[in-house]
C-alpha cells in the first residue's frame, strides 16, 4: 500500500514538472494598435553597414545598384516591410555634420569616424543618398540630429533643408541647387543619441534643457507634425526617464528613447562568441533579452506618472544581441554572425513590444546590415538573410493590427537553478479580420505544448509557419545561405474553442486563424 501511494505521488510530481503551458486569448477585447514603427531598423555609419553594405558606389558594375545602393538589399527589406530606418547613428550621429555630405561628391570633406574603427569617412553617402534610398525602400526616415558636437543652428538648418517647400528659404534653395526640388517631409527626428554617454556625457537635467532648446527651432513638415525623440536612458536608468518626463513640456516631446542590448559583459573581447556560445551563455543572453519586459514595464510606469494618457511614446530605438566580432574582422566594425539564438531574441522581444503597444510605439533593431544583430549580411556580391530577418518577416503581420490581449502561463526554462519563462506569445487582429498569434519557445532542449483558450470569437481553421533548425548554434552562411528559413507548420490544431500548439525546442511560429 505504502509503495502504491509513493508511486501515485511520484506520478503527480512528474505531471506537475511537465505542466502544460496555457493561455487565454480575448479575441473581442482589442483596443490598442500595434504601431508598425515597432518593426523599425537602424543604419549607422559603422563598419560595413553603409559603405560596403547598402552603398557600393555609383561606379560599381559587379553589384546591381541604383545610385550606388544595392538592389538586392532593397528587395529584401521591401519584403520585410520595414516601416522606418534610423540614420546616421548611434554614436556617429553626434559627430556628423550634415553639410559635409551634400553637393558634388568629389568636393566633400573627409573626417575620421572616431567611434567606429578610426576609419576615414569620405561623406560620399549623405542626406540625399539616404533620403532617396528611403523613398526606394518605401520606408520613413528617422534622422538622429547632432546635439553632442553640433549646434542649434546646424540642426535647424538640416530640418529646413529637408522639410521646407521649394523656394521658401535659403536652405530649401540650397537643396534645389543640389538637385532636389520637393522636400522629403521627414517627421521622425532624434534630438541627439545616448546623451548620457557617447552623445556628450551629459547629466539628465542638463540634457533636458538642451533638448528644449534644440526642439524649439526644428522645422516641421507641411504634411504632418514632427515626431521628436529625446535621447533616452540606458537599460534600468529610470531616473533619466523621470527627469525628461518632468522637465520637458509634453507639447514639444513625442517620444522618449531607451536602449537595451542583450550583452553579457561590455569589456572588449569579453562578450560571447556569436556562434560558439556555451549553454550557460545562451541562458544568460536570454535572461538579458527577457529583461526587456521588466525594463519597458518600469519605464512605462514612470512615464504614466507624468503622462497618464500615454501621449508620449516609449521608443526602444536600439535593441538586439551584442557579441564578440567575428575572427579577423575589425573590432570597431561590430560584424557578428546570427544563429537561432538571435531568432529567439527577436521572437521574444517582439512579443514583449507587441504586448506593450499602448506605450511602445516605435523600436529599432540594431542594426540592419552587417552590424550587430543584422537581418542581412553581405560579402562582396553575396548577400544572406539571417534567422533574425525571417522572424521579422514572419512577425510583420502584426504591423498596424489591433493587439489582442493574451494571458500566458508558461513552463520554466531552467538552467543551473535559475529559470525563465520558456514560451512567450502575442496576438493581433488585422484589417482583414485575420487573427495572428506569434509564439517563441526559448527552451533549447524541451519542446513545449501550449493550449490556448479562444474567447470571444469562433475560429474554424489554423495555418502557420515555423522557424526552427536542427541545432541551436546553426546559422546561414555564404556557402549555405538557406539552411534556416521558415517552413509550413502543421503543429497547431483547433478543436472547439481550444487551440493546441506543439512548439519544438528553440523555435518561433506565427499562426493565422480564421
Ligand atoms: O549600435 C551601436 C552603438 O550602440 C550605437 O552607436 C550607440 O548608440 C550604442 O551605444
């Protein structure tokens, strides 16, 4: 009898250990739009993001290009539906003098890119090149102004050069002389970058005053108002956010930024390898990535104190995994490979952003081509799409859709006594009435089955795609560019008001319900 009781107790315990993941979807309670700008990207004058990445030069006969911009990259990013592109930095932005990058290319002055590799910047890719490229991409430009080493006049002139109608000012006349009559009407502007660090090592109080001064003189567009983003906090610096929210009048502030990278240590060469990381390093990277939820929750709570109606957006304009550079590459160029670990960061982070869409209305993955957690890597005429690209492409169904509340009870991903939720989920309903659910299982060893209770709608069918691979450390290489790509997914079934999903270990799935 004792033996039997023990067996029953053990069975109970093992059942508890493998408890089912559960969730409840409220399909009729959507109130908030997932702003498409959450799916934004970032292109800095850093390493081979611009030069040798996007821009191969007008005289390049080997790589098909338009005005020097590679067309294969344009095509790939169009498929991604990138809503905005941030430029020219990053740290570079606060050293950039835009007038050096206009006019005949041969006459443009050169400078040293002091932040990134100490290389010579010849200014051959400037304002016209960037804004025309954004038109080609069908994306909104997001320009970071130079506050750290620039002047109020310089930023004022830049906004006038870009935004004022033909013939209305000396700056718009200069633009016309350089071959562009119509203004570009750029709405999204960053007022400096990382003002607490590479943007000038300012205190929050000092920067709040400087912000007010710069923002006063920026010229708007004739189409829509300016969307000005204050240089925000690093990670958990809630005091920084509080100071900006308190001291900057909200009629001159549309967004406050934060930056958070999934990095294990900031020392040079002390991060993890991009491809040969240990199980522990994987767990720690995921811990950093999932920390985003706590960070945005707490920054939002600070903002709520000063802006309960949530008029000012939280803008996560730098996020992603940051590792050691690939062997043999310039340490200042931040070139790293991209494995299934990066797909996990992307899937989990985008779920966090979607679920916080009431306050997060813009975000920018760092960075788009050849730098950090890139969606595209290039090597001469070759180009590959990374696992992160595929996640961003699968998730783009959420852009401008209505967020559907979903409550998830997840199993733990346990490592050496520490734990993280294994499964993250977000859901939305698009303009055509289709419901999409994105799910990420960051557990590297255990598949996860999740049962979702579907409330407030009757669904009859489910289809989907999945990104998975044999090994966690797999990546797409120039020799094997399609090793990892989305495939049709048959692991989801609907019965009555229950959706059951079987997620393999370290996988990302996006489902469509009708
Ligand atoms: O994305 C690389 C760098 O990280 C950016 O230039 C800077 O803003 C941040 O520190």
